[in-house]
C-alpha cells in the first residue's frame, strides 16, 4: 500500500516554463487536495477535488490549474511559472475528512529561477 | 471563521523533559481535532485525533484531550526524545456543517530536543 505518491520530488524551472505535478493515491479516496507550504505562511490550499471529474478553487488558486480525470490521480499544472511559485507542494487525500483527517504525500520541492 | 492558534516556537527541551504544546481553536459546529507532525524534509503525518468532546487521542507516547469548555487540544508527552524533533501542527475540521470540509491548520510549532 503506497499511500499518496507525488512526482517529481524536486524540480527547478525557469520563469515562464510549464510543468505538471502528479499526485497518485491507491486508497480509493474521494477527496484530494493540493497545498503549498512556505516559510512563515503555513499550509495554504490551492485546489481540491471531492470526486472524479470535479475540481474547485482553494485559497490561493491563481497561476495553477488542476484536473481529476481518474479517481486515483490529481494533477497540478503551472502554465507559466513565476518565482513566487517557488515552494514545497503537498498533495493529500482522504475518504472522510471529519473522521480520518488527511493522508499527505512527501512533497515536491519546486524552485523557479 | 474557523481558526487554530498554536504557541509560538521553537520549543527547546532536553531529552526526557515533559512536553506541552498549546493549541486553542475557534469553530462553528463541533469540529474534529488533529495533531500532525512534520519531520525535516518530509510530508505531514497524522499523529493523533479526537472527534468529540472529552475524547483523548494518543499515539507514540503523545496525548491530547478535546476540551470543549476551553476550546483547547493541547499536545503532551511525558518524556521527549531527540527523534521527536519536528514541527507539530494542530488542525481542525468543522463537522456537522453542509458544504466542503477543509482542514484548518495552525501555523506549526517547531520542537527541538537536545541530548
């Protein structure tokens, strides 16, 4: 049981480049989330999904897009990377938020230069 | 709105000392409460949880009791180890409400344990 797997683990982008972060879970969870973690800012929700084919904006969605074409995968896209998007990105999933909380991936450290 | 307040860090302790990290919350409804731990370079791991008033969550020697009357969920451990050095996050999910349920995190408290 792999849990929540994020790829890649590290990436350096140049300003204006695009990339996709992949989150995969093998627990048949309905709910999936993308967070960013920055020093002094805590964890901030970017986008989330309450089921296959659904997505919604979180607190800081600008500059990001997401897709949930398959239940087990939640993709986070950066169309034109900016230095302000340098951060550590965490994916999480759950079957029941109120009872189980979330299961987190190990993170993707992204640097935009 | 819903919020979680944690004590400022870092908390610096010697090995085998007693640990308390304070957490208080503001929420509508009856939230579920969680403590997460983040070791250096890793993601957040669920440490313990409590889903109703007076519940005590426990794991790996850590404990926290859901106190509705004081809206608190303080984390305690009787004897810390160097390996407990990490950042600890208190969090809540308001339940009993309609709509999307989102984890609300505190800002985290860094614990440093020296030998």
